[in-house]
C-alpha cells in the first residue's frame, strides 16, 4: 500500500510518562504505515525541559507559529514532589501555559461521544463544547506572601511618569497572608470573543458566555462588555440569519443550566473557569480520555492535544511490566485533528480522508464492545470486552484495514 505524502511538516511535541508510551504506539501502528509523516520534532518531556532550561518549549511554540499546526502529547507540570522525583533545578512552568501565552487564542474542547456510552448526566443528548480563553488569569499571575505588618498596594506607572496607587489590603502585625494579581488585555479578550462567535456560526450552535460580573465589577465586567460590543457591532445579523443565539449569564447560573440541559451548545469561559469546567464535562461524559482539544490562535494557527494528564499510575504499572488498559482516544484524536488541519492547509484530500477514517474506526471499535477500563461503567451495549491499550489499538487498526 502506497503511503500518503505530506507537503509540509507539522510540529510534533512529545511528552511524559504513559502518554509518551501511547504516543509512540499510535504513530507506529496507526499512522506511519499509511502516511509518510513529516514532523518537526520537539521533546517536551520533563527531562529535556530540565536539560534545556525550558528553552525547548519556547522553540516548539515558535515552530508552531511558523508551520501553522502542531500536535502535543500530555506533559508533566511539576510540583514540589516532581521536583524531587526528577531532580529538577527549579519548578518549571506548565508547558501548556507557555504555549498558550505565546500563541494566544482559544481552546475548544468537545467530548468524543458514542451511542453505546451513556453520559452520567442523563439529560445530555448532544455534546457541549467548552471554549476556553487561553490567555491571562491565574496562569500568568503574580503572587506574593505578605508578612504583617504590611500595606499592599497596586502601583500603576504611566509612560509620562505619573503614578496611581490602588490599595489592596493591610496586614496587621502577625497577620500574614497571600496576594495574587491577575491581568488580561482588551485585544486578547476581543480575539477570544471573535473566535467563539465564529465557531458558533460554523457549527450552528448557540453560544453562552459566563462570568461573575456582579462580584468582579471591573475584570469580569470587561469581558462581558467586549462580548456584548462585538456581538452588536459584528455578529448580531449573522446570528439572526442562521438562527443562532448568543447569551450571557453568571457562571453559577450557567453551571445549573448545563446540568439540566440537553447539550448541543458552546460554553465560553475565562481561562481558569474553562480549565475546571472542561474536566467536569469530560468526566460527566464518562472519561477525561474522551475529549478533543484544540488551541486556535487569532492568526489561524492550531495546536491539538489530549485534554488530560500523563496517567502516572498506569505509567508506573507499565514500568513494573504490567499491561495497562489506558484509553488512547484523546491522544489519537489529537493526531487526527492535526493531520486533518495540515491536509486542509496544504489541500491534501486523501490525508483528510485518512484522518476521518481513523476516527471512524476507533468509534466503531467502541461500538463493537471493545473498550478500555475507564469506559466500562457507562457502557450500555452488549458483549462488552475490556482490553489492554495494545489490544485496543490493534482492534482499531483491524477495523481501519477492513474499512
């Protein structure tokens, strides 16, 4: 069988632990036999980030901006325990935070659904897409541990040298505490809003944006204002023509609406809110490994990834020689998403068809009752068989070959 030729490479970012193992298996079994894969490779595994003082992450971000599409394996964001485990020189920043800060944009996350997998929220009949602003908030914050007595102020210095001070808090003698400063930019918020509006028009789904402007009367209020202004100025007519609606509501109200809804809409969230709520949606649909994730930058650059961690427990079982039943679906769909977008950019229809066929083969495998352990409790079909990761990938390959 002749392999599909690529014209331009995509950026490949390798990762850590069990997902790194699965990454290689997917390439070897499901991609390389059919595609003459062209990638610009960057190892974002924690040992390499330590060796390069995290320069490799910056290089990968620049390459992604240059080539237009990337696929990323899950990576470790170190905590103090990981610093000791990997003998790190410092607590390195989250690679995802670095990439998102460099590329800006919006992360769209959508559950991978199957007719034989019943979501835990029984009212859901269609997938809910999370649109997460991938810039600012706590991921680019400044934090400080204050020791009283102390007065904490926010100092703003204009280019003409004038200063404005805003009182934050006063700590009395012996009254220690913590301080956090977060920020965002109007331009980034506007890019986020446009990405959400455009995505809603492309899918024909209603768009909801949620924040907490009743409490955050400057920060969250600014998000609300920019969304409203852009909608009125640029999108109201297009939404009306297509029969699509835009709504704003408080985030606590939105959570209640989501749980009672039938799904089938886009939920736009600020950075931290989207981080938390996308995991909630994935788990409520059954598994963190059953969700797609793509970062879309204002310039059209896309970075596809698995929206879960490195599956540490399974990795150490793997090191002990055990076979694990780790779900590879999110990692597989990261690859197919990136290949499909590369095919779109380079006009390679056979590569796009390959990516779609591989996704279909994986879903047919689940429909046939061949699943990983994380899906067993929500499976409603007959003759369910829980298999290892290797067996699951082989079953996908078999169905792909048979068409």
